[in-house]
C-alpha cells in the first residue's frame, strides 16, 4: 500500500475541519513532516498540540501562522518551509457571515456592487490565495496541489448566482493550474461529494468549524434541514473526505 513515508505535507487551513482531518490522515499514513498553517496563532498551537497528543505515525508536526488572503504572507510561509511534496489548501470562511441576516451578499436580488467588497475578501482568500500558492510554492516532482470547495458550481442552488460565480472561478482555476503546474497534479475536492450524491443533487456537508460562523439560531435549523437532504443521512466528518 502506498504511504506518505518521506513526504512533506503542507496544509494551509489545517487548524480545523477538513484540513485538520487531512493532517491526521497524513500522519497515520507515515508522512515525514506535516505542516499546518492558518491565520490564528492560538488555533494553530492548539491543533499542533492535539496532533502531537494523538501520537499518529511518528511524523514531525509543525505549526505556522499565515494569512492566506495575502500574497506576501503566503510567500513568506512558502519560502520558510521550502520544498514540499503535497500542498492542501482548505483556508476559507463563510463569506455570508458579514451579510446576515438573509445571505444578502450573495443573493442575486440583494447583492450590490457597493457590498461586493465583502465578497472580495472571500475571493482574496479562496481564489487569489491559491494563485499565490501556485506562484510561490516549490512542489517536488510527483507532488500535488489540492484545493477545496463545495458543490455549488456543479449543482447551482437557487438565488445564489454570485456565490456560484466565485465557486466556479475556483473550479476553472484548478483546470488552468493543472496545465500550468504539470506534471504536478492539481485537483479540487468538493466536500466529499460523490458521483452518486451529485446525481441526486445533494451536497455532502462536512461537520466542521466552518458553520460556527452562522448565527446559532440559524446554524441549528440550517444543518438540520441540510442533513435531511443528504443521502447518507448524516453530516460528514472530516475523515470521510477522501483525498
Ligand atoms: N464543510 C463543508 O461542508 C464545506 C462545504 C462547502 C465548502 N467548504 C469549503 O472547504 C474549505 C474547508 O472548510 P472546513 O469545513 O474545513 O472549514 P473550517 O473548519 O472552518 O476550516 C477553515 C480553515 O481556514 C482557516 N482560515 C480562515 N481564514 C484564514 C486566513 N485568512 N488565512 C489562513 N487560514 C485561514 C481557519 O483557521 P484560522 O481561523 O486559524 O485562520 C481554518 O483552519 C473552506 O474553503 C470551505 O468554504 C466546506
């Protein structure tokens, strides 16, 4: 069975959720070094402590602080860590948070050019952050860059055209980078959505800290309603996401 022995894995967004799950899986697969990076120093330290305490595989665990929405910060991180084998980019925030109530930012009928700067923050992080990584990363031969998204760009949901456009940009960026970085592999994971699920037009939501940005009253009903629509009958856990 292939393992990650001797491999260096960098997870940008690794302090929680899917990224943290990838860090655990990489250590279990005997990665030599796992570097987790995100913007909040305390969260990074806490995640490193959790990974170290779990004693998985014996690989080295390193934490770094980075603002993935800022090219200089990304460049600093990548210069600092040097050559790596695999990079996984999971940094993101619920861009709608600032526009509650009503998701006004991304809904077609309520979005405006004036508030589009809020959406720009999200694109700076999830789109331009990835561009900066692709520009400055030193990925070894045989390595990969893996991005994360949801399923909106594949299965558009009503009223969310603006968010769908952002998600679509990330998908087409993936195709472009696959050409530009070849033979380095570039892929995008859409929150564990599987072909069977996509046929049924159901996204596979993963139960992570991402949803903590929702107002508590809304979060509960949103996740409850979402779960009802999932074929698997439960919110996914990070270790169910297969890279
Ligand atoms: N979970 C799902 O079902 C789902 C569905 C659709 C799309 N997605 C997308 O998949 C990706 C991963 O989601 P997740 O569920 O794992 O979310 P999560 O648990 O909230 O993880 C997001 C990570 O991004 C980091 N982050 C946020 N802002 C950052 C910044 N400026 N610079 C660097 N790191 C930053 C966070 O750490 P810090 O706070 O320490 O910075 C955290 O480690 C996100 O892009 C999300 O939008 C997930």
